[in-house]
C-alpha cells in the first residue's frame, strides 16, 4: 500500500479550522489500514512533515522513518547527475546540460546530490519539440507556495530579512531544523518556518549536518525564482517602507538570474 502526502489533509484542515477532527480521522484511518489489515504485507507513507506529536501513529508499530537528511535510499528521491546526463543524451539534447543543472539540480538528500525529476522530465519533453526552449519554473504551477509567501510576510525582524537576502544571492545560512513539528507549532514562530521551508524543498542542506543544525541554501534557479516572485508580489501589495525594503527591491531588479552560481 502506498499512501502519498499523508500530511496534506492535515495542512488543509489546519488552514480551514477543523484540524482536531482531521487528526482523529487520520489516526483511525491509518490504524485500520496499516495495523488491523490482515491483507497488508508492506506499506509506504510519504509526506513533507513528520506529524509525530499529534499521536496519529499511536495505533501503529514497527515504523521505519526516513527523512531527507538520512543516507539510506538517498539517491532514489531524485535523479542523480549521471542519470540526467544519460537522459539528455537519450533525447539528443545533452547541450542543455548546464541549463538543466543550474535550474533543477542542487538538492541534497543524505549524501546524494539530486535533481527534481518532475522538472527534468518536463524540460526534456519541451526541448524535444523546441530545442531553443528556455528552462521554465514547473514547480510554481504545482504548488501554492504558501510556505514562502507566509514566511516573507512574517519576517518582521531585520536579521531574518537579511538572511532572505543572503539566500536569494546564493549564499548559505545556518539554522536549527526540527522535522517533527505540528502545524500549530510551525506558524508559532519564524524560527520554526525555516524547518518547513527545508522539509518542503524550498531550502536544502549544504554539507553535513551537525545534530539539528544545518547549513541551508536555495537549491537552484527555479526555487530562487519562486522566492523572488513572492518577494516582489509582497512589495507590490505592501509598498517598500524603510531602507532595507527599498534596497532589497533594487537588489532583486538588478540581479540577473542566469549569473547566479550555486555554492
């Protein structure tokens, strides 16, 4: 049995005011499907957040939890660099390799550096019909990007704003990451939202983690484009006030995405 994105109903329930009822429903559903199901041999659950504190897994046992920071199966969560090269060669578009790497590479799962498969496949399909086609942001059409939008809106202190600027510029920052937060805890403080951005793929790790502390970066040009788009939309809705806001807007307008280099 495969249960994909088991946490999505919880996110919707939290946003619409029936979170406690959904927690109870999911708890009972998982218990019936994964513990008392005599026909079950193997089950896999996937999701962005590990909602362990809500006790939705209390009726289960023998769970093996693997996060994006774990080394086991790390290379199977995306395309490796060699796989992307072979894919581009198969389609006869290997000359697009550098563009694909800048736009869709950059994720680190455990010890593996991987590309987003959805983006690579979509781009290969597009350049198969139009070899001159430029990379596009496919992620932005499959996600509401509410995590980035809310993070930017709630980044009230100057230090956090400077950290956003550093990330957009291709630099890294060091943050403590908690992968077992509930939805109520995530939005309680901006510090917890770093964990949300990490677990949902808007940020990735660079190098080895030291306990909970990770060196974070925007993975590639596609995700950087989402950050820039959300920041500019925020500035359009709320015109810049203060020196940082004005400097940030000038910084974004003047930066050319194609010159941005992954660290």
